C-alpha cells in the first residue's frame, strides 16, 4: 500500500520516557498514501477536522517533553482508516464525513478495506499493545492518556466546552480526577463525556486499558484553543501540571 519513501503508520516520540503516562494520538496525522491519490479530496479538505484532530500531534509532542512521556500517534488520516474505530465498522472508512463526500472511500470492496486494516490499523494498534506489554512486563507503572480535539461548532450547534473528559465506568478514577482538576481551574468549561461520550464506538482505550485494568483518560480539547504554538504550549503545560495530580488523586498507582 505504501511507496518506499512513505512512513509506517505509528510514530513514537520519546520511546524511553520514564513517565507513567503513555500518550496516544489516534487522529494525529492527515497523510494519505500516494496509492490512494488523496482519496479524491483537495488538500483543504484533508486539512479540516475531518482529516485529523487539529493540534493534537503538536500538543502531544509538547506534553511528552514536559512529562518525559512516550507519545504514540498515527501518521495517516482518519479518512483512510479511523484507528479509534473497530476496523469492521462502516465509519472506519467513511464515505461521507461532516457533509464532505470522500470519493476514495466509495463502495470499497472487502479486499480494499482489508488492505488498509493490515497496512495501518493493525500495526498501529500493535505498537500501542507492544508498548503496554513491555511496560507491564517490567512492572513499569502505566496510565493511558488518549489525546483528541473537537470542533467549536458541529452541525450548526455551538459547543461551549473548552475541553472534555471521556470515560466509561471501567477503572475510571483517573478520568474522574481529571474532571475535578480541570473544573477547579477558573477559566474552563469542562465536559463530562461531552461533546462525546466514550462508548462502544471507541476502540483504542477499551482495547488497551479495560482488559488490563489500567488507569486511563481520554482528553478532548476544542480546536480553536489550539490555533497557534502559544496556545498549544499553554494546553500542554496545563495538562502536564494536572495529570500527575490527578493520578495521585485517583488513589492508586497504575499497574
């Protein structure tokens, strides 16, 4: 699927980081393999939120440096395949995204879907799984932090939250502690499972955190608050300050 000069799907930043936090960016990139001819889309479409989570890779890199944490993020666009979805789900390779028709995803044959799964989804998830397994094998504390961003308006409806925390009941003390920490800040409106709820649609955190009983938090930051380097740095600094405090508040060491 890839040409020889194209990268593998998972980028690993600071692989030897000593922080208990393992940072994840499922929608960090918006590349499209050359063989897919940009999915028939203009660059302006791929640069929109439908192509990736705007600001997440830069925020994750800054947070990785601040915490000395490993950050694993996707290189390819969520329109090629959404790595936070079950690969068998129809919207893992959407034909329409926020009103934009994706020509390269129209009427995909099962064989074409399987190629994308094998080339991108499976190896990306394997990199995360291997990182978790290595850490647990040596007794290294591990808490998963999934980083995402969301649009300030969706389908004409304004979203008032500056950030949101997603969780789903399973071992969610860290997530709830992050809600408390963020709500203690005097300049934030914080969503509890808003603007999205973690449910059976999500794939990465349930796959890697739930079965292993690992602490986790999925963090959504509104994209207009990640508009430049200064804003990204400020959010990374805020999260670097609040995450360790939340892990302490959660009342348990990750295992």
